[in-house]
C-alpha cells in the first residue's frame, strides 16, 4: 500500500484501517496451514503497513494504535514465534537478552531449531529474515572481520567487548580459535550470558567480567587498556548523555593507536512498527550525525581518525574512532 495514503486519513480512519489489517493478518496466519509463502505475504503487509502508520502519526496516536495491537488476538498468534514471544515476555527482565539474540544467529550457526508450533516456526522464519535481524547478523560479521583483520596485522592485541552477550562474533573469527589475540575480555551485566561465554570461549582464553558499563564510566573498575574496544547491541538502548560518556570512557581506555567501534540501528528500518507493537522492543535509532555527536566529549587533539560505515543493507551504522 502507498504509505502516503495514511497522511490523508483522520485518526478514526487510521484506527479502522489498523483493525482491518489485524483481522486480515490473523485470518491469513491461522489459515496458512504450513504455507510459508502465505505467512510471508501476510507479515510483509503487516510490517509495511504498521510502519507506514507509525511514520504518519504523532507519538500519542501511535501509542493508542499499539494498544489496539496488544488487545487483538493476533498478539497471541504472533507470540507462537519464539523470537517475537521472547522479546515481549522479557524473561530476564530486560529487552534484547543474549538468548533472544541467539534466535537471530541460530539459523546461521546451525543451533537447534527452537521449540514452537508449525505456525510459530513459519513466523520465526520470517521475523528472523527481516531487516532488523539481517542487520544484527551483518553487525556481527563486521566485528568478526575487524577482529580478524586487526589481529592478523598485529597479533597479541588486547580486545574488549562491552555488553558482549554470548560473544557470538567469536564463532566467526579465526583469531579466537587460533588464539591470535593477547587478551579478549567480554564484559556484560548479565552473569547468565557470561556463563555461556565461559563455556563456549573460555577454553580459547576469553576472559569474562560480570559488570555494568556504569562502573567503567565512574572509574570504579580498572580492567586495563585495550587496542580494540567495541560495543554492539547496547547503544540502541542509551540516551545521548550516557552514550557520550560511554564513548569517552571507551576512548580513554584505548592504548595509543587503539580503535573503538560502536554500532547502532539507523532510523529507516521497516521493522520498527512491528517491533514496538508486538515485541514491545523499543530502541534508540541514530542517524549518522547522532553517531558523530557521541564523540562530542573526546578531546579533538587526541583523535587520529573518525569514520562511519553502514553495513551492506544500511540497517546498522558503525562509528569507528582511532586514538593518536
Ligand atoms: C542485544 S544484546 C547484544 C549482545 C552482543 N553484543 C551482540 O551484538 O550479539 C545486549 C547485551 O547488553 C547487555 N547489557 C544491558 N545493559 C548492560 C549494562 N548496563 N552493562 C553491560 N551490559 C549490559 C545485556 O546483558 C545483553 O547481553
């Protein structure tokens, strides 16, 4: 549907339009009977139309449309998908836990298929191929390549991952398997996530630090200095002030010539409407300018180089800063 169509609608017309969309999606999903193409078509329309609605209305009206989504039986149907259901349920008490992110990496890493109904798996196949999930996989690939390139050039580098989750980029690097890095430290506030890092990558020398990044910012924890410090899947939750303080802290923890990398979702991604309505997953989306703003408190004279890269599908942006 033409997204500009919504700009001409009254709030009542938009509400009626959403209700029709929800009813028709529900009917199509429940009648799909293992037909993945039918599920894909229904979800394509749901993702596209919800996001167009979101973009065409103010914050309050969008919140009221979200309530319609939450009150509709389609919510229960969509939660047959383990990815959508877990994001909404937040069993660890916060959004985006490492088990959830494993549901995105799972098909690529040949992890066991999650338990779900046939319809749930059909929806899962769609949601984990959608742009946000594609972006998360591309983000991991970018970091894995960076680790391999830098440790190939100079073996023995000290690397720190902040909000490491399960550190699944380690599955894609040869640096870890061949122990080409000096130290590789995974910091995360969730001890359950780090238990998995210890299990999977501890034997290759990866160290874990169970702590919030807050203790780094306030200087309450000294864990050394590093050649590469990166953070993926964290800044999407941070406001600009916290984001700036963390980028400055990361910069201060770099050795001379060291590099920091921060990833963030870009604002144009089509999944946002679905994520907010059915996954209760609200992120901070950043433009290129917003990413540069994160460096505002770094002393200009100490910076060697600043660059921005978008991953191949332009869903995620990386800030890359090197220190003199
Ligand atoms: C979306 S996951 C990203 C995991 C991994 N970096 C990746 O890209 O796959 C977000 C991670 O941030 C961690 N986290 C959330 N708040 C944190 C904090 N204050 N300090 C450190 N880690 C935090 C969570 O425990 C979770 O593992």
